[in-house]
């Protein structure tokens, strides 16, 4: 039984529109036969996924299905965990990021990340956003000012913070902190933005703001978002991948996944039978 | 049938409550013992020494005549010693802590190093004195000067700084590092811009506590060979020197010959305690002011 119908989900139409454009879009991330182990645990099994640019790709699945591990593999953040082993290929713009010659610092400059819990630095709002450009060598105060303003505007938080850029970011609310983290991510001028359950620690209104933001950002960026919230996936994504026990069960246009899933397990999950 | 007989319970209640209040009394007395001894000690020291403290005592050079003797040389010597100990322990201690926490793979070798640093903290200070005498004073031919004493003292308090810095670095939440790495920062950029600023209060607290330990240590410097009666005031780190606790030590053992030396020792103890108390207060202030708020 499909959980979302035309009536309950007004965004389905939007999803349909963007789906038509899909054919012309380039693939930004192509994952081929990806396997990942944490010690003995086989966390990702033969993942094959082609993710398009300028789309929102949602990754859903129950806890422990490997969705967070997968998104952290896309910017090799997963390597911070000791005893991780990876095999297979992840082509980012046709280059294998798992190749030794691919420097993670390079990768993470093109691929920004927004985390589950808002994690601003205990610095001023300005310094938080300027952090990325500074580590990449921008020293000119004027340019930094411009980047900070542009990024904060891009994350739809400029009006709320423009008068207190020098105050500590910890004074912001949780929702504002998360949008600040999105601004901080925009400041490195990424190509792809990875979001690991960005709204799971936020209240409904802040969640809505972040969701709207994601819709705006996809004009310019490719967004891959892990979410626990199926309604959220249905609302904001163009394509959805359903993960279960480290495998991709189904990957298709979001409205297809939520209306006519081809796998029984996908249907069971989205109708709330487990997870 | 009930297993607990309320009659029996009631009968034994008295002795249970007695044991209860007895336990409380014993632990209170144990606490009191240390406190009383400390108060007696401070009282004795103040009674013997307070009247001897005046500007002349602080500003005069050392002398065999108790009326003329002052601790200016020991104060300056202590200052120079700290000027060596502080930067050396800071660089070595924080460096070691950064390596162990941020770079070293968590494995046998790193836990071996960590265990040994803890062991090092337990090595008696006189052993460090022998090390200082052999390596710095003799092998490097520095003699018993400030630099030799400072390096010895730095090694002695190094474990304190390493352990405190490690704890401070470990307390920096992982999500801050992830935020930095996630923007393409290198490890060193992350350590420099995120980890160290967040860990700094903890590191400083450890450093001050380490210095206050160094200020009170006697044995290693006696082993290195600090003269019992040094009249010149040191001008730099290559001069012979003496420090407050060593002065206390010599005056105390010589008080059998000249009774007033005991008063001089007591007066010096008062000064040393004031310095230590001030340093520990600063450490506590820093710790409270920057209490972590993640």
C-alpha cells in the first residue's frame, strides 16, 4: 500500500517536473561495487548507485542500515573510524576518490558536509563561516567579508545574524546553528553537499526552514541527504535510495518509491511495518 | 512464610544504627586529622616566621648572620628556574600530548608510551636529580646552573603536563574535529585552529599546577649540587643559583648550629606557601572561567 498519494503529497508534482530533466543531467557520484567493513562487520555490501548533479538524493532506511556510513564514505570521513576497510570504486566527477592519489583535503573542499547535530565552532558567527575560506588560504578581509555575507544569505540566516556577526555561535538556537553550519559549508563553495540527518535534532519549524533551504540549494548544488524521516524524503528529494542491512534495496525517483515501490521490503518500510 | 522477621529486624535495629553513626564518626575524624595537622603546621610556621618577614628579609642577599640574611637570591633563582621550566615543559608536554592523542595510532605502542608516562610520574624526584646531575650538569658540562636545574625540573614535571594536556585534548568533542575535516582542513590546521584553542584552558591549568610542583621541589636540585651558601644573585640561566625550598632545607638542617635559622626557614616557608597558594588559585580561576560548555 503506497503511503503517499497525489492528494497527501503536493510535492509529488515538483518531483515529477525535475524527474523529466533527469535525462540531461550529469552523474556526479558513481558508486561501483562498494564494500565496507568495520573490523569484521560488513557494513556496506556491493553498493551500486549513480547520483545526478543538481538533484536532491535522499537515502532512507532503518537504524544501522549503513546509510550514514555510505554518506560518510562519499567524503571519506568514514576513515576517521579506526579499522575501516573499503573495496570498490566511488567515482566523483569520474575520478576514483578511494584512490590513494586522491587527497581527502581536495575532496572535502568540493564536497561539503552538514552533520546530524549542529556543530559550530565555539567561535564567533563570522569566524565560523570564514573558517573554510581561511584554511584554503584566503586572507583578504574584504573577500572574507563577501564570502561570509554571501554564504549566510545562501543559508537564509543573514537577516537573523547580520547585527551580531561577532557574537559566539553558541548563542544561536539549534535551528539557527544548523543553518549556520550550512552557511559554513557553502563558504567553501562546494560542488556537492552531504547532509547526514540534518534536521533530526531540530524542532518542526527549524526543520521546515532547512527543508526549504535544501530546495533552493539544489539549483546550484548536488545534495545527498540521509534522513530518518520518510515524509521529509518524500517532500524534498528527487530520487530516493532505500538501504537495508548494508544493501541498496531500491533506488528510483522519489515519487515512484513512495507510490509504487518494486520491492516488498521497501513497501514494508515506507508503510511503517518495521524500522 | 516471610523470610524477613520484622521482630528480629526491630531487635537488631539499635546496633545497626550504632554502626551507622560510628562509620560516620570514623570518616569525619579521618578528614579532621589531615585538617588539624595542616592548621597546626601553618600556625607553627606563622608563629616562628611571621615576625621575621620584612622588606629587608625579602630584598637582602644571603648571609651567615641571621639578622642580615635575606632571600632575594632565592626569589630571583626561582624566577629564572621557572623561565626555563615553563617553556620546556610546555613544548615537550603539549607536543607529546598532541602526538599521543591526535597522531599515534591507538595500539600497543601508544598504550605502552602512555603507561610509561604514568610510571614516570611515579619516579622519585631524587632519581631525576641523579639524571640531571649525570646528563645536564656533568655530561653536557653545564655545571649546577639554572639551565641544568631547569631542564631536570622540566623532566620531573613533564608527566603532569602530558597527562593534563592529554585529558584536555581528549575532552574536545569529536564533532568539532569532524566539522573542520569536513571542510577540507588538514590535521595540523584542525589541531591548530580547533583542538588547541578548545583545549588551552585545560592545558594552562595543568602547566600551572606543574610549575607549582616544580617550585616546591627540593631533592633534585640538592642532588645537582646547589651551594648551601650562595651570596651572588643569578643574572641569567647560566649562573649558579638557589631557590626557596632549597634555602628552607639548608636553614633547617643548620638550625642545630644557629637557632635563628629555624625562624628564617619558617619565614621562607610562609613566602613559598603564599606563592603556591597564588599559583593554585590562578589555575582554579582559569579552570572555572573556561569551564566547557558544549
